[in-house]
């Protein structure tokens, strides 16, 4: 009987030990599951933050590109205006040179006519004398 009691006590102790181990294992499993859920939540939050950061960066890049495009367009407009002004100034100078040249030619022709007229008058006078 003593052996049976001892055996029963050992079985009872073994059952209690196994039950405690199962409870401890369940606690560890629950803790591990909680840790995994927390890590997954953190990864999801990090991914969301990264996505938002990339979106903000893209907005910033697009804004900078738009500003650069506007600056380039303004610079091109200024260059076109400067080219037009330079062409107008060149045209004005050419027209002035042509006008000066025409005036000089007319003045030469007028002097030549006066000279020819004076020479003709001299020849006529010399013939009369």
C-alpha cells in the first residue's frame, strides 16, 4: 500500500508538474505571440511612415521641378526679348547707315551737279568772251 500511495503521489506530482509546464509554455507562447504582433504592428507603422515620407519627398521634388521649370521659362522669355531688342537695334543701325549713305550720295550728287553747272557756266562765259 505504501508503494501504491507513493506511486499515486508520484503520478499526482508528475501531473501537477506537467500542468505547470503547460501553463508556463502557454504563457511563453502568449508572450511570443504578443511580441510578434507588436513587431508586425511596428513594421506596418514603419512602412506607413516610410510611404508618407516618400510621398512628401516626391511632392517636394515635383514642387522644385515646377519652380525650376518656371525659372527656365522666365529665363528663356528674357533671352527671347533680349534677342528681339538686339535684332531691332541692329535693324535700326542698318537703316540709319542706309539713310546716312543715301544722304551722302545725294550730297555728292548735288555737289557734282553744282560743280557741273558751275563748269558749264564757266565754259559758256569763256565762249562768250
